[in-house]
C-alpha cells in the first residue's frame, strides 16, 4: 500500500499549489488562532480555490466552538476535519464530515481504547506530546508506543522531515505521514525543496517495502 502524505499548516497560496504539483495527497489548514500557521476564512478560500482536483483539504481545529466550525464549513470546501484538542467523539460527529482525531502520544496512552471511542474516525493521527502545545512542535515521540495492530488507519506525525520519513514508513508502516515544521523555511512558510525531498523519501520507503 502506498503511504499517503499530508502537509499541514499552509498560509500561502503558492506553497499549497507547489505541494499539489509535487504530488501531496492532502493539505492541512489550521484554524487555531494561537498557532503561527493559523489562517482566516478569506485566506483559506484563496488557498483552496487555487488547488487542482484530487487534493484533499483538511481543516484543523483545537477545542473550537461548534458555531465557528460551522462558519468555516459554510465558506470553505473542506473534505475532512482534524480535531487536535480534547474533543469527545460525539463532538467530532456533529458535522456529517469525515474526521481524524489527533492523539498526543505519551506513556499510558491506550490506542485500542481510543479506536473504540472514535470508532467512526477516518484515522487516528499520532503526534508528539508537549505540555504547552497542541501540535506543530517539530518533536518526535517514541514510535515503540504505537501498537502493531489498530482498528483505525494510523497517520503518523511529530518531528518528521526528509531525514526520517523513509525510516518512518519502513518502521511504522502507517497509512499516512503528516508533516508541518519539517518542510518549512519558517513557521507557516513552506520550502519547496524540503517538500519535494520529503515526498521523495516517502515514495522510496514504499518502494523498498514492496
């Protein structure tokens, strides 16, 4: 199976278009004001409108009010929601949209139990735990915490870059990799060469497994 690639945290149209041309499967838009990668609705619409067909759009929220999420969905053509806070399953199901639930990995996390709580999720996104941040820290967690079997697709995030993307594919064999800071020139600004190298390393990892 081919490992999918999602690149998250776009703030510029040209970066998202470049990612699409490089073959990314999904782009992530962050609707979380404390994040340096936050976008407003107007900028999100500009980014999405510039993309070609067959690129999925993922909207990231962190413990957001239902009214705000619905406001975004009314104006931005979103394919999938990504909940990165402490949202319970019933809150993730309010919008008749596919969703992913992010899990900040640390000792004691029960992935099997979370797969039951979010049984209808399109996947569990496993990210590094940081006490003061909800993601996008560039930190990697111990991949040994990931069980060999999971009832839901695993999207691996946290500290990924071109230097470890191939290893991540070969070691974890996730459904997808999700990268943000690892392909940036600065926060919110993507680096075309880094994006290209990341996607190339993922594809190489798949080729070696096959």
